[in-house]
C-alpha cells in the first residue's frame, strides 16, 4: 500500500458497516450548475460569460468548468454554504439572464434507494431493512457462484471470441469508466502484476476529495460498493470450486472514478464531473450503479456530450423507489432493473416505462469486504444488474471491434446502435413479463453477440429506442405526476393547482417557473406529497381554500424558496 493511500485512510478512519447502520442522508446544496450561451459557443467565450453572469451575485463565487469543451459550469460561494431556499431563487434569477440557457441547484440527495422513513412514506408501509447489499437469506438456486452468468449465457458469449480473426479476448481493448465509491486491492479485481492488472488506478480520480487517488476508504453506507460492482465487470475467470466471481468482460480495463462515500447519497455535481471526465479521457463504457430521484438538465447535457463522443452509458433503475431514478430515466442511458435466479423480478427493484431491460441482481455473487477482510458473497440490488449489463456492452464493443463500429455508423450513433440491438435481440422474455415495467426482457449476452449488425443506425437516435410503448410525458405537470405512480394524473394536477393557488389552466404556467423545485419537494418531503394529494382529492379546484398544512412543516419552511412559500401562503 502506498504512503498516499495510507495517509488517505488515516484522514478518514471508518470501520466497514452494513447499509442499515448508515445514517439517513439529507438533501443539501453544493452550489449551482449553469449553462451559458448557445451550443456552438467557443469554450473561452463561455467561461467569460459564466464569470460575468455570477459577478453581480452577493459575495465571492468560484466558477469551475465541467469540461474543456463544454459550456456548463459549477459555481459555488467561496465564503459560505448555500442554503437550499436561496439556491432555488438564485437559479431562477440566473435563468432569466439573456446569456444563461439554464441554471439549477447542484443537489446532493438520497441516492440509489430512499432512506427507510421516506421509503415508508412512498410505499405506504413500514421501513424496509437490508434492501440491498449482503443479506442473511438468499433465494434457493443462487448457491452456484456463476448462476447469473449461466442464466444470461455469458460463457457462450465468451466462447464466441475463440473464432475471431484476429484473435481478441473478451473485453479486450475496451475502457470502462466507473463512477462509484472507489476501488480496493481486493484479489477479485486487483493483481500485483502491473502487466495483468485491469484496474487503471493511475488514470482514476476522486471527485469527492478532488485528488487523483480513487481508493475507497470504506466509510459508512456502502463500504466496498465500487469493488463489488467492478468485480462483476472485470474479475478474472479463475478455475476452482471455491466461491469466486467471474467478470463478464475480464479483459476490459476499468478506471475508478470516486464520486461518493456511499451510493445511498447522490451528488449530481460529482457525477456530472465524472461523466465529462470519462468522455474527455476516452472511456468507451460508463457503468453507473447509482442514481438519484430528481431530474437534472446539466446531468442530461453531460450524457449527451458523452453519447456524441461514442460513450455507452449504463445505469441502475434504483432500489425501493416507486419510480426509476436518474440518470436511468433519460434516453441517453440503458436503464437496468433487477431479476433473480427464477427469472422473476427482485421485489425491491424500481420499475416503470423507463426501464430498458432487466438483469440478475438478487443474490448475485460479487467481491465483498466484511469486517475488514476481503471476501466473496451474495448481495442484491440493481447495482449488480447494472454492472453485468455494462460488462455486456464492453463485450459487444470488443467482439465487433469499436473502431470498426465507429467507421460503420459514426461515433455519435454508436450508443443508439448498441441500445437498439440490445433491446431487440439481447434479451429473453420469461412468461408473464411486463414490458412496460421491466423493460424488453432479461439479458441474454450470447444472443446479443450473435445478432447481425444493422446496415444503419436508428433514424431517431437513442430517443427512438425504447422498450415501453407508454407515451412520453408531455408537460411539466405530467413530470411531477410521474413521482406519484400509484395516483391518477388528474388527482396530482388538481392537488398541485390547489397548492399553488391557481386553476388547471394556470398550473402549467406556474410550473414553468417553479417546476424543478416542486418536483424536489414532491419527491423528498412526505408532508408536501400529502398536501398535494389532500388538495387533489377535493371535488374541485378553486383559488383560496383551506390553509395549507405546509405552513407548519419545518422541512418545507427551511428548504422552500420565498417564491414558493408565497404561493402556498397566498391560498
């Protein structure tokens, strides 16, 4: 272990603990995200504009470019923390500036799964314990350590490489960006021999501590989560009867990008920075076993930036959330839900029309760190299904040759071609499969590699490649209503109109200005959700009405902008 790694672990000592021992994360603000100018703006001019835009703001602000070729920036106060209530107001004010395309708070929020109290409010039942990670009980039939690979026909896919000329090994030549909790020197992913090492540790980066050392200090939350997901992607195929992990793409290389201490807490700013980093440093696949419950325009800009440069993004659908988390909800990502060894859906997997496909995620073997010792064990979560699908993307690129695929379709169309083939040919559909909830089917890696390449890319790009036939959301109220999946859309619309002191016709106008903030409160504040439904169940919507209970809610009072609080109080 290097002195640098030793020093880093001394700075942040923490024993490995299980997920249920971690404190519930709170929402916070890490500054603002903004895009300036038009998409064609020269980078130097964009930086000048960004600095000019924030100069009139109170106090001193730092402006940080997210990519050398991007017009998006992260701006933060240099001398103070930024309260959420103020951040909403500042973002709206900046958006009105003629040189700003959009601005939004840089949020850090509950991530891949909600904390237990919020899960109870969302699901209408008690807290769910040990939702992901290592569990004490596992589904019968998951005892063989390679059951998930056998089910998805990964061994057959690897054997297909034996007939290639010139010869290539599974995953060879493919570089995978891995935003997660960092890496460890677990023998399932680490080799003492630099020549056979698949972890590109020297090319990694820690966006949490802002240094080049992406080692995982094993802090509370998901200790070793990055190690577990990495093992499913790149662990060597080793003989022997003892439990082990066989990676889907064992000859790919993986770059650790540490974006969090725990994937149950999601920093949009750090993930966005990691996505730009991956695209700018030539990563071919980005595996995101993480997510957050809210939309973010800057995040989508980063995804589009990567797609234009030939990056294939794979992301988790989420655990326990009653909707698919972001970035999985975006077209520029392959969103993955979780199944079990009997080809059914894991009971805690998020589902919805944004899911593209499902893959094994319950009782799946992966590298683990238990009581400070390296181990191999079974765990559950859409994180594991995501890693398996990301490894599949690496296999597909390696099998056909990424350079040849780019020559044939163009760099910007590579993701759409992969996603189209994956959803049409790279799945099996078990009996009773619900395509509008769980995607096109369960992953079949051998079938994907056997599928003939199309003559051309999909004409509509990634936006045209979807598993679900459900209509897209068409307005701001539909977007907010999607966070109430068990309610009729009209009830949510009526409740929002009542809460904002308007009528059905004026609701869309109000949400054009307040929509992002309303979505935040509707997603994370149980009192706000209850108030929306309370108003929606009334017979009609009228201005005024009964006083809002939100006036007494401490969380809403602390986190809501003055503009939104005025709307609520004016009822």
